[in-house]
C-alpha cells in the first residue's frame, strides 16, 4: 500500500510562515515555480526577490539581509545552492553565523535534469562549513514543519527539499 501524499507541501509551509512572520524575505534563483515559491511571490511581492541565475550574488544578498535583521530564505536547486556559491556562503553566511535558510530542491538523484542537476555532494559540502546545520527532509510532514523547527536555530541552515507530490510517512513534525 502506498503512503498518502501531499501536493506541494513546501509552497503551503512557506506561505503560512510568511503570514506569521513579516521579517521573512524569499529569494529565488530564477526557479520560482520549480521551488514552489510562486504563492509566496503572489502574496508578498514586496518580500520576494528573483535574483536570477546568480546564486553567488543571491548568497551575498541573503547574508546582507540577515545582517539587517531580516530572515532570508534562499530557494534554488541543491546543486546550484552549494557548489558555485560556496565561497559566498562561507564568507557571508556561515562564518558570521548569519540567520539564513538555504533551501536546496531536487536532492540527490531525484531530478529529471540529468547529471548537471543532481545534488549528490551537497550534504558533504555544507557540512564542512562552520556553524551550518544541514537537514535532509524525509517527507511531507517534515517539509510542512521545517520553518518552525529552524526557528530554534540562531545560525544558518541548509535543507534538502523534495517538491511536487511528496509522501507523508511520519506523524510528528520535524524537531531539531
């Protein structure tokens, strides 16, 4: 028997979190629909920034927004969130312990985009950074509760996020 699924649980979770917290700023690496942040963009256009395919700049912007007292949540595919912008993540986010959330979609081999889009070393890369919490979300329940769980952290976090129809396997929300 197949487990029940939730349709776009991240989209619902981010929208609810944005409703609860006015300091949340959503950054997109030109993958708004692909990272399920289109509903947030529609609800809060003044708190949404499409940086384009400029992940290095996006990480620097996120670090600056955090320093200004906002809570930036960065959205792109996992492979683009960890490789090319690594220096910016380390210097603008990890070393200063900036309160930035980096959401990496299409974890592992789940992408239809082939090898160039497969995030197979993202966990090992992010684990090398000082103060970086790495979370691999396991199901729709954890995705739905990720932002509340991350609220317990003072520093940065990288999360691997599934998209689309996601199985609901666990009964209890994510705890860190």
